[in-house]
């Protein structure tokens, strides 16, 4: 790597000069034996100028990929935030369709956004300091450093993917596994590309192959439920929305309107599970949670951090308290209320092992 001027070659930026100087020194002395002052001196810039471009020696190697990871994170947020929910097709939906919009329940757009965002990382990615370091990790004394820094990048990508898939309806476990798969795919593709000679072919080729494997993990097997949604008819619609969204604390995810005044709001409720209990179990629960109360055939249970405070807050906002909070044999603190839309609610706080 050389920074000498050649006819027709654009003058290297200070950032490029620093990167070239660093890689030369890493090869000559090793990563640990090279200081930031050494790099700045070799590049002909002040030590303070170094920090205008990089936060550390390691950042010199990862800057190009870090920029793409940051763009990927932003893209997943923008992709979701700018989704056009108010389309002619959505306005034409009848009330039954609004109650369970299948396309949103499965949300293939989330998986597609992840796939597109990952493959976009390869755009215009040319051989850089990272590729050189991967190829010469032994000579530069970088094996441990590269693996440690790679783990940070895997974590960032995995978190961005998992959060996007979760918001798109995937259960947290599936989303976390898919996130790990996509993150591994990106770093594996970069590693394979570097070992292949980097400049011999584009990163896009390797990333496309890795993405195929990761995409298989993101897709739920046929027939698997992607989301549990409880659909409730609420005659006092605005009151119910205000209570469950603003008082209970369930963020609004979507809202639709249709002809004839049809309206629906979909609220986030964290992890969804379906509890099936036989009549004997229901009677047992009623005996534990209440003083002679009975359960509706369908009762909504919401996990909270503080069952006592939450029950008081909901009661103050208009819910009827059917049973105050009490500890159960299975180590939870449960309270029972009746909220708007005639929903029977159990608030439960997991107490953990005794």
C-alpha cells in the first residue's frame, strides 16, 4: 500500500492515508505494537487529526463495514416507518378483513426488508483495510482482535434484524435466531470474500449466497402461527382505545378505516401465548385469584412489572376491580379487573423463585 502520487491518481484523503499507514505498520510491527501516534506520524497528520476520522486503531479496519451497518439499521426503521398503510386497497377492506389483516399478521415485508437491507451492504464495497487485515491476520497479529471486534458487529446486525422481525409479528425466539443467522451471514460473507482475494470478485456474490441460508431461518415453517391476535368488538371504541393504549400501556401498531365508519386499531401486547385450561383448572384459578368470582370463558391476562400499582392505575381510570392483587401458589401476584369492551383482565407479576 503506497500513498505516493501517480499520474491520473486522485489525491488520497486523510482518512485513506491514515488507513494505508496503519496497515503498513500493522504488517511491519504488528497491531499491538503500533500506536496511534505511530500511525499519525507515518500518515503525516497530527494525532488530534486521527480522531477526526477514527475512534481507535480497530475502527480503521472496520470503518467501511460500520458505515454500512449503520445504514442497514436506519433502513430497517425507515422501511417500517414509511410503510403505506393508507392505500386504496386497505380503504376498500370490509370490517372482517380489518379485524385480521392476513398480510400484516404474516408481514412478509419484514423478512423482505431484512433481505434487501443485507444485500444492499455489498453495494460499491471495494477491497479495504478490513479485507487486507482478514487476509493478513497472522502477520498483523490480529486474530484475537478481529474476532472480538467482529462479535460487536454481529451483535448490532442481529439486534437490528431481531427487532424488525419482532415488530413484524415474529415471536421473539424465532426473531433472535434469525437475527443471529443474518449477522453470521454478513460476517461470513466478508470473511470468504477477503480470503478469495477480495478484488477478484464482488462482495455481492458472497453475500447473496450467505443470504440464501439466512433467509431460510427467517421464514417460519409452513403452517406455523406467526402471531396471536385477540379481536374484540368495542362499542365504545374511542374509550376502549384510550384505556388500553394510554392507560394499560399497549403501544398502537396500526390503525385502519373503511366505509360506513368502520375502524380498527391494533395494539402491541408483547409476547403472545395461548393458555388452555379445563373447567377444573378454571375453578382452581378462580379460588386462588378471587373471593368467589368466576372467570369468563375468555379472559385476557397481561404481564406487568407491578401488579398492585397497575391494578390501582387501571381502577382509577375506570376499570372495575373484581379482585385485588394476591400471591398465587405458582409465584405470581395476580389482580383481576373488568375493563372497557367488557374484557375481564388478569394482571400478573412474576415473582420468580422464592
